[in-house]
C-alpha cells in the first residue's frame, strides 16, 4: 500500500499510509479509536473505495479484484451481521459454499471452541461465542491471507489464548495475517511486525521488540522504599512516588544494580517489589499515541 488516503466528506480518516506485508508474515495495526485501522483494512478487503493511493493485495487491486480475489481472502470484520436464526453449523456451511476449497466445517467449529454449540442458533450465543463464530467465518474458506479486525475483543482470557493458538496454527500453515488489536499482549504474542497508526498516519513501525526504541530504551529499576528510609538514603539518583515506589532509569543496569543491592545487603534492607525491565510495548504505544494534550486522533481537513 502506498500513500493510501481516504476521506469521508470532511473527515480525513487515512492520510498517507504506506506499508508492505510479506507472504507468511503477521502484521498488526495498532492505534486508538478512530485512528483509521478499520478504514485501512476495509480498503484492503475491497469493501471500501479509497480516495487515492496504490494498493495491491495478493498482487491485485482490491477495488477491481472481484470474486477471484475474495475467494483467496479470509475476513473477520469489526462488526459482523450473521443471520440470528441459523445455527452455527448452518452459517458456516453456507459460508463455506462460497469458497472453492473450504475447510471441513466441523473441524473449524472445533478449532474455535464452539464444538458444543454447533447446533445452537446464533442469537443464543454469548457475545464472546458470537465473536468466535466470526473468526470461524474468517477461516472456513481456507484463505491465503486473513484480515482480523479486533478478533478477540470480548473474549475471556482463556478464549484469547485459544484464539492465539488458532492463529499460530494458521501461521504454521503458511497463512499471511493482517490484524488490528487494542491488546498489546496480543500484538506481542502474534505479530512479526507492528505499525502504530494515529490520526490516519503511521507514527512508528517495527518489530514488537524494537518499535519506538524499546530495545535500546533505558532500563527501569523499581522497588518499594524501605520503611524508615527516604529516597536520599539510596546511593543512586532516585525518586520515590507518593505510593512509596522508587523508580530510576539507567543506561548501566549492571553497575547500578550492583550499587543498589550492595547497599541493601550491607544495611540489611529488603528491596520489596524489586523489578528490572525495559518499557513494555504498551508503555511505548501510549507514548507514541499521546497527542500534545491527548487530543482524540481523528483529524478534520
Ligand atoms: N462510514 C463512515 N462515514 C464517515 N466517517 C467514518 C466512517 N467510517 C469511519 N469514519 C471515521 O473515520 C475515522 C477512522 O475510523 P476507523 O473506523 O477507521 O477507526 P479505527 O482505527 O478502526 O477505530 P476503532 O479502534 O474504534 O475501531 C474516524 O474518525 C471515524 O469517525
Ligand atoms: Mg476499527
């Protein structure tokens, strides 16, 4: 995709987005509500016309790909409307019929953990179960490329882990995946590369480990201030928050930890809650999407 732009009337939803996803890769789009993720995905899926820019999906312009392209794609929309009176098995069987080489329907039902609900009407599924059905609909056609728009929103934690396993299974089978998510652990667990989009533009891209300079950022050392001590007692430049947690940043964690733990051992002090880490993907993400005064990201021309 090169210089993709999309306006809805006066609202500029996407303003110059470039990215490439290689075959077999998992690419995650992250960004706040209204950032332009769904718009971008729907243009790739051929559901939405772009205002300008070049787009090729499996070598084909999605605006002109028609059925031949659609048969090679799996799509989980952010909001899917499924006939509420059909059963899980009926919905999937009907959908499988649109594809030349579908997966066996019962196998897909098992894969998404709806085995017990195969004969249940869609209207009687819980929210998370309906979302599992959406995921099933996205993979039943045995696609080469899958678009997942917030696939696990509404999933309980164990259902989310199962969904990750399912996605890993697709990856092992060589499927290419483009997803959006608001869960940073999901991006971390699944994505080879992530791009953060805000206000319709990519503000950072890279691997989950290196984006935003994560891998080279200063190490954080945290612990609770020992009783009866103040931050000045600590032999390093440190500040204690109102919650009594001491935080310090260092470029030389080996030396500073040595100083800190040496001091604590000598003085017989416990360093409760001692943690040593670098910024998480969520920390970096929040920094990247924070506007000057945390303005909502949508942009008006
Ligand atoms: N059909 C539409 N008509 C007019 N404006 C729209 C339409 N769809 C989206 N927008 C606007 O375009 C911008 C981007 O929306 P989009 O749905 O792409 O965001 P998103 O990144 O998917 O957000 P979310 O995380 O909430 O799903 C928003 O400002 C939204 O209000
Ligand atoms: Mg969206």
